[in-house]
C-alpha cells in the first residue's frame, strides 16, 4: 500500500503505560483482525520494550508482534490519531493533550506486567489480557469500528 493510500486510512493508536504488553497486543490484534482497514500504532508514557511474554502469548494465538517496538506516545501524537484506545486509566490521565477530533475509547485492561507469582500465574495474566483485548477489538469491529461520533 502506498503512503498516500495509507494516510487516508483511519489512524488508531493503542495507549498504555510501558507500551510493553497491552498496547502492542491491541496493535497486533487490530492488524490481524482488520487487515489493511486502519493505520495502527501503539505508544506508552514510559516505553520499556515489548515484553517477551506478550510476544509469546500473542504467538500462541497466531499473531506475531515480535517486530513491534515500544515508542513514546508523544511521538505517535505528532500525527494525531482518529481514535485513541486507552488500555490504562493511568496512561490516559497522564497522556498529552489530544486534538478535539480524536475519539477516545476507554478499555481498561488489567496490566499483566504487574502480576507476580510462578510462571503459570504470570502466563495466565498475560493470556487473560490478550483474550480480553481480542474480544474488545472484535466487538468494536463488529459494531462498525466507528472512528467518529
């Protein structure tokens, strides 16, 4: 797809704190489920790198996010999104100002990065976040993925 066609697509930005787990999962799911219908990206307030367990559990579901990089949300806002999907209340409250035309969807999802315990407990948290984000993306797409109100 050429850059001119790409710029005409609705731009969707997934937001969380570290751009390590939830927002890369959201980016991966929307790309996987919607194909080329959107320009999709993700960002965080304090990007720390895509978490290996996020890559692992998305791979289990057939979605490869291993090539994604953590970025600062400020960089992603240089070209304002049509839709910002906040996967963290904390990230949304600390997000830089958004242009009035950006629609904000609030999809708070528990952060698997903060879960402590043995490997089974931690993986269960990552898989839970993965599955919840997939359901929300599927529901949003089924509703016509409105980009404006």
